[in-house]
């Protein structure tokens, strides 16, 4: 492999390793395929297609090996795999291989549908169909009960419509921190959508802290006051949406939060 080719692909290797890990379900197996990809490049640089750029060429070569070769990986246990990654890998494992590939390429790696189609050797229409199938699989797997903590009736109605449209069920709409804690204790939601400033002057932050002391549940904050959570003085929530919100942003956050089953951590 020439020095110029090495320089072209070097910036993309960390991302290919990330993708291979997600696709294979383990770091050791993913890294084995990435090494095989590099060995193929060293043995025959002509197998590398640069027409659409180095990154697409690298992922395309990886997929040729992935789909056409069975490679044994070392048996060592993976370290440092978070519970969120484990959850995502379990969800991905239930999909068809092609759906899993196209979903990861277009979400995790950020390729356009036409680029992903070139990488996996399919038409753009086929890739879009595979992505739709993968999303439907995720929606089916992550269907859950949702607690909304919001004191503005119109906003809570909008959020409830979004939740219902995604196939989830709203268990309660709480207007105060005490109502939220009681509702969570009663119904054990699988997701919480929370405002910060509530009807009686109570705090959605305090409500979420109390809920998380008893439940492990993903939380999405939707607020007009994001600066109250972005102080840098304590762990900040993974999902924070500013009002007025775009419904598509809320939908995307709900899907991501449930896919990874991540929990907002709000320190005292």
C-alpha cells in the first residue's frame, strides 16, 4: 500500500472500527475484519476503488470482505463495552443483516442513502426500503409507556400526539414534581419527557432526580431554560431539547433514547 493511499484512509480507520464493532457485536470480531481489510489493501491496492472518495472506497472494500468471508476472531472478552452499547447490539442482532448494515451506515456513519447503496452494492431504492424495515423493527422493539412532565396543556397535548404517533402510550401527564413522582411510582414508565419549570414553582429536575433514584429509565428534557442544565457543574442530560421544539427533533430523540436505553444522570 502506497504512502499516499495510507494517508487517504488513515483518518477514516477509527470510524470503520466503530462501524465494524457495531456490526459484529464485539470489538474483537470487528477489529479482525478491519485488519483483514487492511491486509487485502496491502496485498492488492488495485482492489481499492477511489471513484467516490477514500471513505466510501474503504467501507465498500470492508463490505466485500464482510459479505464474502468468514473470519475467526480471537476469543478474548471485550472490555469497556457500556450497557448502552450492549442494548444497541441486542436490538441490532434481531434485524436482518442487510437492514442492520444500511441502518448503521446511514445513522451511525452518516452516509447518504445513495452512498450506502454504493457501499453495499444495492440500489438506492433497495437501501431506503431496508432502512424503513430497520426503523419499523426498532419501533416494535422499543414500544413503551411514557410519562410526560409538563404544565402547559397545549405543549403536553403536542407531546402526547407525538408519543402516540410513534406507537407508545402516555401513562400520565404530570403538572408538578410531586405528581410526576407519584405517577412514576404507580406506572413505572419506560421513558420520561420532562420540562424544568412546573406549575407550582416546583422543579422538573428535582422530579427526575427522585424518579431516577428508584427507576432506571431514559429521560428527555424539553425546556425553555436549557441553560439551567448546561452549567458544566454536574453531569448533563444526554437528551435536551429547547422550546419551541420541532416535532421531528422530539421523535428522533425518543427513538435514540429508547434504542440505546440511556438514562439521564442528574447529580445532586
